[in-house]
C-alpha cells in the first residue's frame, strides 16, 4: 500500500538464516496479499508464529446488518451521547450500515482490548472522531489521537491500548478488498506525486520495540463474520525485525491538503482512500470557491449510482442543519439530495469552511442494522422541505 519500510534486524536476503544472539535460528513470517502476487511484508520472530490453537469456546456469530431501509429515505443517525456499551471485546462494535464491500460501525470502548484480534474479513480503517492511545501490532506500535485515520491490514494481529481518561469514539470501516491510495496520486514509480493531497511523510508507520510479553495469550480471529477464540503458546510480540509494504499506519485527517477551485469542485477531489466499491473522502477546513458569482454550497444532485454516507466530526456544516459532531447521514441512490433550506442561498459570498468530515461513496446499496434504526432521527428526510420549519436532531 505504501513504500517499503524496514524495522529492526533482517537478513541480507529473504528466506535466508537470521539468528538470535545465542545462535538460535529465528522464524521468517511472510505476510502476503493476492496469494503471493501482491504487496507483502516479511517479519522475523523469536518463536514459531503459527502455533495458536482454537479453544473450546463456542464461535460467536456477529449479526450482520440485515434489512434494507423499508422506505427510500434520506437517513440521519445520531451517535450515542454517552459511551456505547455494546458488548465486551471482541463484540464491542456497533454495526450500522453494510454491503458486500464495506461494513460501517461505531465503537466507543472504555477499556483497552483484553486480547489480541485479527480480522480476516478485511482491512480496517478507523477514523478517530475522539480518543487517543496506541495500536499495538505484530509489526510495532502506532500511536493515535483525535482526528487520525488508523489503518490495520487484514489479519494483522493487534490490540488497542487506550490512553487513560480519553473518551474514545471511533468510526470503523471494514473493507472487504484492499484499501488503496487513489492511483492518480502516484507517479510512474509509485511515489506519491508532488500534487497529491498528502505526501509519504504524512503516514506514521509503526515503531518496533524489543520483543515483549504482555502476558496475554488470547487471540480472537474473525472470519466470515464469526469470531473464534485461539490460545497462543507464547507472546506474539516477538518480532525482531521486518521489511515490506504492508504495515499499519496513522494519518491525520488534518494532514490532508485540500484542493480549492474557482467554482465548486465535486467530492472526488477530496478522495483520500479507496477500495472496491468504496471511495473515502476527507472534508477539511479550507477556503471556498473564489469566482465572483460562486455558490459555495454543494448543488442539489442526483448521484444515481452511489449511496453516500457522511460522518460529521467537527465544525459547522454549510449545507446541512441539524447534524452535529458524531452525526452520520445516509443518502441512498434514487432520490436527489442537496443543501438544507436556506443553505444554498446563504452560502453566497462565504469565504471559508471549518467542516471536518469523512464521506463514503458506496457503489452497492447499504443495508442498515437494528442499531442504526434505534439511532435514527425520524425528522431528517422531511427537514429538506422549506416549509417544514426548524429541524431537530432528536
Ligand atoms: Fe452528495
């Protein structure tokens, strides 16, 4: 996904001997994609990395988002006002929307993960609406803070260690095909172009510490929506070195350098990540359009082959009323959408926006969960009618 990096001790050539100081042979561990044809990372362990065994615990089937909206409506889901005590780890995420390409969940954990986790169902991309802590992985630690995206490659063993006192409120995307940076941001050798909205320096790769034993031996694997508990025979954090292009990272939303146009530019200019069927865009504070007759607010539009989801994080949103920090809107294909009454006219002459938001354009229709239904603001669809009066988020 990103350029090759290297940490710790590695031998001169792959698949050759690397020894510990006492002469013991260390164990190579190839983490590959697309079989053996895609990006890969090679790690070197003190112990055998493949000794985990399933426990006698019954597998846990996670409920999918099952029902499509019963009526074609623009939807607004409000994040819970207090910590979402869903269920203990590893069932601590509340799935809201899902299709074959992506599952969108909320997580508001109050405790560090008490076991390791590896998700074989897809890459994970977190947006940390609030919170701070450390993503601890097989390949090292990545610290995160409010406003960061955090990427965890498919099946990478990890756990989250929360900073004391920090309120955690995360948007969690599970992407069933590999997360990528848009290809148009790369030059002919794969380097990020000089006109890309970010540079390689903006991605914070892991710090590899000396092998450590946290005393944890439980590992939960997720595959096909089912969680299975495994027991490790030793600490998995025994990697002495690695190199490759597959590794977790953090990227601050505010590191995204937005494009600004003379007239309104469509959302794909804010593209940050992509995966099959999903375009992920970042809206960050920026000057607005500078044509003397520009209308800064987005125009009403019928983007007829995508479902659009917006997660509102911070700032005032020029086009929408009634949404606030933590709000999630879902505008399905099939009906036009656009600004709330007055926003279009009111945006004339606006010079700046301080909005901070994450947007998904999804090519497959999204189903929603019972949890989403319980968080729905029922007045939202009607709030786009000018005569409907003021709107409440409920
Ligand atoms: Fe839209």
